[in-house]
């Protein structure tokens, strides 16, 4: 598995199960970690929102597409 991608599974039934690849926010330069234990993640692209899960998963669930704002942190190799 590549460092900059994570696998998530959507759906519960095996025939309907879809595996999507979404950017790993932990390697994105836009990710911020908050002090709020209930909502630990924030994205600099969406400054007013905080998340319980990684923002790229929220974007995928909301739009059905991968996050278009992902930018790999400098110093991290793919």
C-alpha cells in the first residue's frame, strides 16, 4: 500500500461492496490536528469545519469523489 493512500470500504453487502482509494490526510499539508478530542481533524481548505474522521473520507462520502485539494507534504515520498 502506498503511503499517501488509504483503503476504505463502502457498503455492507459483498456484491455492493465498493473499495475506493482516497488520499491519506495524514500525509496532506492541509490537515490540521485540533485540541478537541471529539473532532480531532481540521482541513485548511475548509477552515470552518472540523471532523471526527479524516476530511478526505468526509469528502468521499459527501461527493463520491476523491478530495481534489490533496497536496502531499514536502519531505514525504510516495
